[in-house]
C-alpha cells in the first residue's frame, strides 16, 4: 500500500509534503530560491537606505560598503530634533485619522443607500459612481483645488478629510459587500424601531468588519503617502505632512544627502510598523474582500 513506507515513521503525523514526488520537491525548492532572490532584490533599496542613515557624508560618498563603520542611534535622534520632524508626524497622523473616519463613514453611508435602501434612481447614481473610476485623480485636481480655494478651505485639513469620504472605489467595495448581508437582521432591527442611521452604525458596519478593515488599510496607506493635494493646500502653512516636507527639503541648499536619507527613514517607519503589526489582517482582509466582491 501507499502508506506502508510511512508505517515506521516516528516524527509525528504524515505531512502532505511526504506524498510529493522528488521532482516536484525540487521544483518547490527552485521556486522558493527564486522567491528569496526576488525578495532580497526588492528589499535591498530599503536596507541600503536604513544602513546609509548611520553613515556620515564622507563615508556615504567614499565607501560602497553596505554596513556602516559604526551604528550610533544618536545621529538619527539629532537629525530628528534638528528637523523638528515630530511636527510633520503629527500633521500626517491628523490627516490619516480624519481620512479614515470619513472614508468609512461617508463611503459606507452612500453604499448603504445604494445597496440596501435603493431609492428611486439608485441605478443611475451607481452608474455615475462607476464612471468616476474612469477619471484619473490628477485630471480633476485643478478644478478641485480652485473650488477649495473659493470656499476658503485652503491651509486646512478638512478638504483632505472630505476628499477621502468621496472615494468611488470604496463605495463600490462597500456596496458589493452590503448586498450579501443577511436581510433578516436588518428587518428585525427595523421592527424594533431602529432608524436608518442607527441601522447603519449598529448593524451594518459591525457585520461588515472585513471590508471595513480593507477600507481602513487603504485609507491609512493612501493618506500617509498622499502628496499632490496636501502640497497644493498646505504648502508653507505650517501644516505640511511628512511627504510634503520631503519634497520641500530637496530645494534647500542646507539639505545634505545624508539628511535626506535620514528623513526618508523617518517617513517609512510608521508604514513599516503598521504592516508588521497588522500583516495577517492586511492579507486576510484583502483576500476576503476580493472573494466577497
């Protein structure tokens, strides 16, 4: 029998890998090595940036060695204090928090109306939302900027928050997920006297935790890395974000290459920590949303 050669195994349960032929095992090994090589190639720039932050200007320009002669965290601390980088962190965090809240609430609320309430003409509205996906974000940036200035909302975080709450892609994600929610819970809540807003906040959003997590992940990533609109609205206002500060540093004569490298390190620390902590939720949520959609 096939299992006879495993009858004397003493290392626990038989793995599915034990039934694979040697040729297939070799193929798996080759694929694993290729994946490792690709990972190293992709991670090398980030590793070089991080290691370069501990070098001085002379060592950075003269040595091709990846590892610095001395690792002293105080050089990063001194640059952090000198640039007053905490201010730009705070500005970016304010935008991220406000953008995530608006993205979940307003996009979810619109999707709730399109997928569950279905008022008269909702199909036309849904078609218009789909058409918005065909318009590149940079194509409407001029009109958006002009109207924001006319409303007197420049040099403010509010346009960035509200812009995150009007994302066509997020509306479609929410709507596709809401269509699959069980109607029994919604009808029972309506019989108990729950209004639409309470129904949305107390029933629909808790049932839609997987897609909410996906929207939160997209919102954090997009708001932290956003540059163009924050640059147009917040430039020289004292409310610059981390990405805007990185761009402005390029035009300063006092900015050295090593200072720029250390600033880049500061800009990638929060996204890296976020990904490490929520790695499983990010992958599970993205896969779950793709299957549901």
